[in-house]
C-alpha cells in the first residue's frame, strides 16, 4: 500500500521526536530498534510518575511487589501468552552442554553462524506483563473479599520499531485486584477514572477508549472479537510521538476468571477468582509528558512539577 500524505507526516513527526529525545540525552540509542538506555533525567520523571500513581491509591493499593524482569517458564506458560501473542514473547535459552558442544558453539560464533542450536530453553522466560508473576503466588484460596496488589516490573514485547513509544523493554506500574467478579469490574472502572484524573492533571490530553489486544492468528481474531464484545479492556490514550495518532499510555483490563482458572486461585466461597488490573506505562507516560511540555523537565509548568515533585 502506498503511504498517504498523513502517514508520511506521522512518520516525520515520530522521527523528529525521537531525534529530539536522543539529542537531549533523555534516552540513549543502542543500535537495536526499540531498545534504549535511560538517562538519570528520564528516570527521575519515571520515578515521579510511579510515586504519583502510588500516592493516588491512598493506603488502598495493597501489598507492593517489584518483580524481576524474568519469571518461571512454567508460570509464563500458564498465562497463555504463548497461545495468544507468540509474536511478542521472549524466551530465554541457556548453554548446558559439555566441552564438545562448547567448542562447536564457539566455532559457529567465530564463523558468524547461527549458534542457538547449542542452547536449550531455560526454566525462566521474560515477563510480558507486570502482573503475570503475581498469579502463581496466589494459587489456593483467597481471603474473603479477595486481595489488592501494587506491582511493578519490566515487560518484554518483541515489536522492534523506530517509534520511541514502542519499546521492546519497558515498565508497567500496576494495581491489581484478585477476587470476586463484581469487585474486579469495579476495580477496573474506579482505576480508569482515577487514571484519567491523574494524567489529565499532568496536562496530558487523555481519553478512555475501548480497546482490544493484538491476539495472534486466526484463533486470535475470535479472541479479539470476544474481548471487544464484552468490553473487557480499556485504554487511556494520548498523542505522544505523533499529534495525529493516539497511543495507549495506560490500560485497564478485566481478565474474568482467566488467571483464576489457569493458576488455581479460588475465592473464599470456592469459585475461580476473577482479576482486573490497571497498568500505568511508565516510559510512555514519561514520553507523553516530554512531548507535551518539552525535553527539559526543569522548565515544565510549575503546576505539573508540583504534582510530580511535591
Ligand atoms: Zn496486568
């Protein structure tokens, strides 16, 4: 398909935004599309956004966990990510051979040949969503009323892109509820409103939109249609690297009993637990703030600075 004038404008604006961020030293390019190192200046905003989200929960955020970027492969398989998003996942391979295999591996590497044939799948995998490592810790019966959790973790999505909002490795700061079906829906809706307030308070042009995940393949089209029909997923969108295209900077999801069934989590009355989460995309929100207020956080409006650094 021939790109339209508008496609070209969007691509140009994205490229300009990327150059501005790199020139200001906020992010450092690595030579791999979608992989950046963060400067102290960028990270300071990330941590302020995290703290603001955390404060907005009052004392109701629940138990806090900071997850490792990798999780047990057995738990990863239970999330069903392999079935729904095989094109986005990241597996980890390790070397477990002896001297002979090592020699063959080095020979292949020295000759610039494929050497992954000498590796085997590890017992760990890269996390795809910040809440995934939570569920295996909840297997069993929940206390009456379920539980609230505030979690953060690095997520991996294999979708290399020059658009700075589409990183391969990024953090989500999530508020998760696991328990009764009605309470799960209420959790998502309450947090969607709270998220809109929080982000519009930072001067961002945000709105909530019904959304659906990019499920893979033919079976995935059915899953996507079902997710749309049942309005399980909402996103808070905002123009980030392009003023013409809105990007999701936060998403609020109801999983019904998906994780309850997969991980054997039951409510106090013995039914499969429902769950819901809202995930604040920390890098994306930071980029949205940079796009809106400029590359120097020291010169952002005092009202915005006051909220981020009270
Ligand atoms: Zn989640």
